[in-house]
C-alpha cells in the first residue's frame, strides 16, 4: 500500500479515542496539585458568573430560579465530566429562553422534562453516529442571523420585568402578539423597578470597562437585593414570586411517558437537540481558538446528551455549552474539565448554605442582566460586515434573522442552511470551467499548467481531428449541465476526444453520469475517448459508473494521450 493511502488512516482517530472524555485524557496526563488549584480558582470564578445568570435564564423561560440552578449543577457537572472539551462550561443558555418558554406554555413542566430527555437521546445518537463533524458546515451567516434573532427575543421577553409592568393576563410568546400587550400595560410602569433595572445595566457596563475582572453581574444583583431589603422597595422579588429557593436538591423523577405525549413534544425535542448541538460545538470551537486545543465533537455531543437527560430527571432545563461562561473559564486559568465540575459543586454549596438570601433579589435586576446578555449576543460587527459582503450572504443573514424573530428557530436554521447551501453551490459552479486545449506559445503558458501542458511543437503537429478539452474545478451537479452542453457540441468529424481531469479535485455521480452519456454517444459515432490526469478518487467514481475500457482509455497526461493517437 502506498504512503498516500496510509496517511489518512494513520491520522484518523480510533473509536475509543473519539469517544474518550477529555477528563480521562487530562487525568492520564497526570493531574497535579497545581492543576487542581488552577481549576478551583477558575471553577469559583465561573460559579460567581453562573449564579445570577442561571436564575435569570430560568425565570425568563417560565421556570423557577431553582430549576436554573439545578440545570447548572447536574447538567454542568456532566458536561465537564463526560464531554469532549477541556474547558466547556454547561448550563442553561439564553438561546433556549424562547424555546423553553413555548414548550412550558404548550405542554407544561412535564412536557418540558420529556422533551429535554428526548433531546438528550437525540444528541447522544448524533454523537455515536459521528454527526458532530458536520455541525461545522452550518454557514456563518446562519449562525450570526439566528444568534441576533435570539437576542431580540430575549430582550423582548424582558421588557415587562425591566419596566415592572403588570399584565392583565399571561404574556404572549410570539413577538408580534407580545408588543401590543406590553404597550397596553405601560400605564402600570413601576419606577422603582425601572430604577433597579437601569442601575443594574449601568453598574455591569461600568464595571466591565473599569474593573473587567470583577464579577459585575453578581455585584449588581447583591447590591440590588440589599437596596430592596433596606428600603422595602415595592418591586417583585424571587421571594414574592417563587417563595425563595429550596435549600436541598430534588429527588430524581422520570417524566411521564406515553406515545401521545412523545409525539406532542417531539418537535420541541428536535429543536432543543439542534440548537444544543450548534451552541455547544460553537462554544467548544471558541475555547479551542482561545487555547490552541482541539475538542472531540462527537464525544461532546454524547456528553451533552447525558447531561440533558440528568438535568431533566432532577428538575432542570435544557443544558448546552455556554460561550460566555466557557470563555470566562479559560480566562480564569482553567487546566481541564475539573474546573467545570467544581463550578457545579460551588453552585451546590450556594443552594445548601445561602439560598434564603436569594429571596431578596428583585426580578428587575435579573432582567437587567438578561438585557446585557442579549446585547452581548449580537455580533454587531459581523452582522454589518455580512450585510455589506454580498447580496447572497446578506439574504441568508436577514432571512435567518427574520424567521428566528417572527417565526421559529428550527425553521430559521433549516431555511438559512438551505439558502446558504444553494448560494455555495452557485458559487462553486461558477468556479468550474471547461476550455479547449489550443496550441499556445511557451511564454503564454500558465505557470500552473507546466508539466501537464502539451509543448507547442506537439500541439502544432498533432492531428487536427483530435479535440482536447480541459475541465478545471469541482465537477459536480451544479456544473454538469453547462460542461455537458459544451462537450455535446463536438463535431462528428473528429476521430478522437481527449478530456483532461488533472485540475478536477472532485466529481460526483451527476457529473460521472454526464461523462458516461457522452462516451456512449461518441462511441456510437466511432470517436475514441481518452480521459487523462484522473486522480484515484475521480477515476473510482468514473469506473463505478461504467466508464472503463473499452468504452474509454485512461492516460496520465494529455501528451501521453496524443502520443497514443499518432
């Protein structure tokens, strides 16, 4: 076997290596006391960030703050213990707020738990089927568009708490129905709530610029709680809305199972799995870029799936990798997955020790935190750049953004991916060309065609009834029709046709079928066909479609083909 065929196999990871959690890898390398110290500091830092954020996301999703903490504790622990990234921090994510809220409204907490379990099973299946590698093929305008759309949805969901509005009934989920309800409730605006939310936003923003290493979110929430308690401010708090946070962990409970219930929540579960896979792998890629490490995408999906199942069983929400908390973990000096596991344990300590203090936290302060999260989620520079880049990228971006805001996240991703794929195929088809191989003087030859280009003297001396064509670029269904039409116009008077594939890196079945039809047609006319410069993969596809001797002849170069025809 040649070295060329051995290298890809040598670089391909084994099944065991592909699904070995990064925790196992780190422990095998030798886990020192210094590494534990680094992970402990990073874990505590991330827990301080995750504490108010987990509660805020849960409340915005229509759940209790305790459920957000359960998600970060159980889900976050397993994401780090079983995942394929050294630095991934799992927990509730703002991207899920709209999906979770819609699921709770339609199916209740039992339906949410079942959908989360099903999503976990889907993620595990996707990992074991090695589909994690393909998540990276989602076009960049799609990820920017749906992220910006999610940010708009998050902010819209917090307008009521930010202003302290009192609604006459449940707040609608769809944004076009939500805005009129919020407008009608404006007379109930609470100035103390508005002051708290504005102070929270200003304090977090100010600390980010003046003291970037300080836990701005936690400081803002603590100060808001102290002010609310000292001055007896008439605002809604975690205590008045939810009665506080339990001081113990819940017992595991399996969701109610029935075929009808599974069918009802299946679309929600699919949306959870799709968004969870995208969000977690994007987060892992961000961590890779910050550290120079490489995550195991399929192992990461398996770990995410197990974490979602555990979170649902213990009363939590959907779990995914969180970009902001993962980046915080890296910047805090984490050594490996132990930091994420310790972050979950630190949150557990908060529940067991300091839960009564959470009763004083005003909901307006948590809404201010989510307003900051929504603002930070929008990749403003990327959004503006894509709008200016090209009409195609702008169309994909705006379509995904608008569908996310006004329709459905899953629909937005599917449609955006489809539009991005069509745009890519169109651009690829434009790079594929076919040219007639005519005699050129040596100084006119392209540098890239040196060895395979036929010398001027040979071209000049060759039989004029032999026609030579070069195909360059990926030869696939997007370009097959145009190239096929050029080849079909070859005159019956030619006795031989030479088609050079030296510049063709890839050929699909549609293109191979085009060549097969052409060779059979020219064969009936008595014209000989020679294919030159075919790479092993290209020749394998052609042979699989019946393009083999005596129908055609294969030669290494155009010069060799012309030599045979003399």
